[in-house]
């Protein structure tokens, strides 16, 4: 399982938690999910070396 796949799974979990209305203090779960999703895309497109 690659790192980008792990980030996609975490983003999916964040989106599901935001959809059901769960929140942690004032943390915006939609923003966290979006950031993880974009990070997974960037990891797959950046080639080191």
C-alpha cells in the first residue's frame, strides 16, 4: 500500500465524518479531507530523483 493510497483512505474517512456531522472542537473536516486528497495527488505526480 503506497503512501498516496493511505492519504486517500484518510481523506475518505475525513469526508465521511464531516458528512455525518462529527466534529472535533473547531476543526473543519472538509478542509482536512481536501488537504489529504490534494497531498495524495501531489505525491503521485512528484518524482524524486
